[in-house]
C-alpha cells in the first residue's frame, strides 16, 4: 500500500492534482528558472489556483483544510519538482496555523481569508544574525508606545520576506523577563516605515525564492497585532508552530531525495558500461537498494509524526526525528545520485547537481540537526523512553 492509499479520496485528489501540476508545469521550466535564480511568478500563481496556500485554513475562512499527512505528501510533490516551491508555502502554512490556534477572532477574520487564496502570503521571522538556533537569546525588541509597539532589531535568513505581506515576528516585549522565554511575543507585522529588507542573501541552492536580511528601526505595529492579545506567550506559540515547520522540512527532504532517486534509477537503466546497464553492476545496484530503503523509512517516520499531530498529541520529538532522519537521508541520496551519474552528475545539464545543492538546507534549516538531537534526547528522558 502506498502512502497515498491511506488518505481519503478527496485528499488523494489533492495530492495527485499537485503531482500533475509538478509534472506538467514545473519540471519543463525549473532548470532555467533555477539556474537564472528567477522568482517563479507563474508557478506561484498556479499554486494559488490549486489552493495550496489554503491547506491549513479552515473552511469558514475560505480554505481547504487537509490532514497533516496530506500536507506532508503535497509538500513532497512540490519539492520533487523544485524544493523552492515547497519553501514558498512552508512558513505561510506555519503562520496560518499560528493564527488558527492562537489568533484572536479579529486576527483570524482579518488575515485567514486572504491567506487562503494566496492574496496575502506570510512568513516567519525568527533567526537573528547573532542568535542562530538560540531563539531565547533574540535581541529584537518591541516596546509598547500607546496603541502600538515600536520594533527595533534585525532578522536574517527570512525566506519570502520581500514578497510576503505578513510577517510573524518573534520579538521581546519584556527584555527583563526571567526566565527569558516569558518575555517573548509574536507580532503580526506588515511592511512599512521602519522596516527595511536590506538584501537577498546569496545561497548555494534554494534559488528563485528570496531569503533576506530584515532591519527594524522604529517600525510601528498596532497593539492589536499581538498574536493572541497577551504578551509573553510567543515562545511557546512558535515552538508549537515549528512542529509543523519541521514536518514540512522533512517532507521537502523527501521530495528532493525522491527526485534524486528517480533520476538515478532511470539513468542506471539507460546508461551502459561493459556491455550491460550500470544498475547490474553490484556497486550501483547497492546504491539504489540503499537509497530506496532509506527513502521509504524516512517517509514512514514523517507520516508517523504527521498522524500523531492529527491525533492532537505533542510531536516535537517525532517531528524532530522525522526532520533529522529525512534530511540526512536526502543528503546521502543526492550524493549517491551524483555518484551514479558519474561525470554527468557534476554537470548543470542534469538535475542531480541541483538536488545535491538543495539538500543541505534541510540539515540546517528550521533548527539544525544538532538541535533536533537535543530536542529528541530531552523528550526521551522526559517521556521515559520510546512508547512501545
């Protein structure tokens, strides 16, 4: 039974529709867009038409909500075509879920209908130049001034920040709070005077979509843009949101790994050496066997975490495991795909070099894998081990 077969019929249709979109509209143009580092306007419009940006938005706000398992498989399909497309909807989905779970009624009604259609696209702003994965050490401060917060600070590696209309900004509303996380809040910020998107950061891979530095110098954010309306809850809110974010990164890794495996399998059947297709040589056959096995295991681990999330259980450990294993798997598979292609694997005329450049992002993005191991170890101790 395939992963798709476990979904209800309407969700299978969602996944297959996205799969067809990838095969018919993404794959024919992706190499040119990626190598020229061109923003994929037409593909983003296609994603809007498919309803991809509304997959976490309730029907009452115009969305088409799906299970986390379906969302994972949709993300995998997009990343199979071009990992950057999955990135274009990743943070957006996390912000939508933050609004659904923690937003006030006014915040939900204001943002979610336009987010469902993709008219408004959202992103998260967490990472800072000096902070990295230590989010509690953030220095961006929002000080209350009458009916607004005044924001000063900086963020970096913020994907979609130039083209997104809504930024879920993690900041300190009480810098003196102890413990530190009690002084952290999320503001639903918009572009305006006092916010500068200073530059698009150059990247090894993950082309097309922008990742930028943001500078805040007196940006005024209305007080009613405080997520949930109560200060000091932002760290916990964002940690819950990152459960979805890490599952999304795991699914991106599945898509990149699957694309590399499929290309390698096809090439190994077409390419001959010493009079036989190269897959018949034991070393190449072993690569393919290991690639398929680890990819299947990564998908099952990711879907397990997705099902646990849909059951309403805490999944920081499960999402961390999925992100850790899937991203490391994608890195190995993409390297092995280059090996199987030989000299062609180093050529920009073949897609495996792109997969190899995209794969490292999943290892360091949404919390490095070293952080994931810390999360997993703490939860193992807290839970008394693994459930049987």
